C-alpha cells in the first residue's frame, strides 16, 4: 500500500536534480531513473537490498548534480533529505507488511514516529545549513549547532526504538 506513494515521491526527488541542473542533465537524469527503477523492482519483489540500492541511486544522482552545479550551498537539501527519509520508511514498511491488518494503535504510533523523524530531519538539516553558511558564527554558535544536531539524532533514535519495540 505504501509502495506506490514511495515510488511517486522518489520520482519527484529524482526529477529535481534532472530539471534544476544545467550540465550533463541527461547523465544526471539517467542515474536518477536507474535508481528509481531499482527501487521499484525492489518493491515489486520485496527485496530490501534493491530498495537500498535504489535510494543510493538517488544519492548518486544528487551528488553528481551538486558537483556539477558548484557554487553556493543547496538550500533545498534539508527538505530533500526529509523526503528521502519518508521514501525509505514507506518503502521498507510496504515490503515488511505481511498482508494482515495491523492494530490501529501500532499504525498510529508508526505514523507519528515517521512524521517526527521526517520533521526532525528537515529541522536539523535546516539548522545545520543556517549555521554552516554563517562565516562569522563563532565557536559558541557552532557548539549550539552541534548540540542541536546531537539532540535531533538522539530524538530520532529514541522515537525509532520505541516504534520498533512496540511492533
């Protein structure tokens, strides 16, 4: 059930570097399309390794896009990271489902944990982007950024461990 939205979201992610770039766009698009295809085959065959390789394909596409683009920091990176996390969660959830109906409480907790992880990813990425782009931020502000990142990762791990423990 969650497989189709995961493919649609990954397709949207893969389109961004292909459309936003101005150099070697067919190569960038080809890498993204290959990653999307591998991800879709992994969903159809319920093969987690192919899902991971499909997500890696998008990562390779985005890395090439950034390398070819050069220049300033990519302002959309935190949003893309959050959506990529959502794609991974939806994809792996869809292949782990055994066809039986899940308890409503478990579904709600899993959805809330996923929403929290996606939100924290976007927020932490945006905070890091903001702190990283400030050349005169100073040691104290850098320390606050590191502490916020550690707290965000700890929150994601805690929420994820609670969701997995209850399943």
